[in-house]
C-alpha cells in the first residue's frame, strides 16, 4: 500500500475557497502551482515523490504525497470537492489515464489534463477530460513564431488565430487608427497600446499612436505575423 499524507479537514477548507488541486508536481505542475499561488489562488498539490513534496512544503497551501490512482486516496483528500483540478502527470501515461478516470468518476466540474503526445491526448479526450493541454508542444510553437518574426510576444488563441505584441510601425504613427484603416489594409485589429513611457490602454478608432508605442494586435496568425514585420 502506498504511503500518503492526509490532512482532510484542510483539503476540504481549501476546496471551499478560490482553489485548484494540482496532481503531478513535475516542472510543469510545480510552475503552474506556484503561479496560481502568486495570483492568490489556494493550491492543493499532490505528487507520489516524497522529495518533491518536501521541497514544496510551505510553498503551496497544502502539499501531499499520495497515490492519485487510488479512489480512496482522492476521496480522503477531498479532491472531488474542488471545482477545478489540473492533472499534470506526464512521465507516467498509465497513471495519468487512471487518475483522469477517477477524477471523472468523482464528477470534478472542470478537469485540465497535460498530454505528452497526440495519442495520450486522444485517450484523455475520449475519457471525457474537459481540456487537454500540450505544454511542450504549445511552447515550442510559441517560441517558433517569436524566432521567425519581429514580435515581442505571441499567444495563439486557437489554431490560425493569435495575439501579437509588437512595436507600432511608422505608417501608423501620428494618425488615427481610423485613418490608418488597419483592418481593411492589414486584416488585423489593434486591441490595445502602450506609450513608450506609460501604461496599457484600450485602442479606439480615434487612437493616435506615437513613436516607440507598443501595440497588441489580434487576427489570423499569418496576418498578425506579417504586421509584426512592418517597420
């Protein structure tokens, strides 16, 4: 029988707050859990590795060494009472699939699960996992777009549609966005802008961009990348 630590009252208290349970505390799971904590979300972290659990002691609201492939363990940790669970197990596909099945059995309202490849992801989707993510694949695509273009940052909203952060090209400076006819000329939308020494603001038709302004541009991936190349 796998040894595990359990503080069930605390787990139930966490589940009642703005909280997320993160199962699997490898690089991705740990990074996600710590980022959630920094944003004010309480986190129950679960992993089978005692060294990982000890290293995160005090960093998360509660961190537990446990076998997530056992229903009784998940029940004792009140995982079924969380509104959101992230299944971040990546190095053991069997454990990932078994845990996903149990989370669905517990009727967790929202389950995000990490997949290491398309086959793994397909199985998770067939089980009924609500959102399957591919951290390594998605990061690889994002970096590829940054490497090939002039964008300062890139976020793919969906396949073929993205947000790009870039410097406003010269031909947009000194005139309103309405006069620049950005949508008709470039097929994109300038959603927000930040003056060289200022804060982000929503972009309007009457917005006038200046030299050194940074813009957030939304549209089809090929068009926002082409726009980011403009100078």
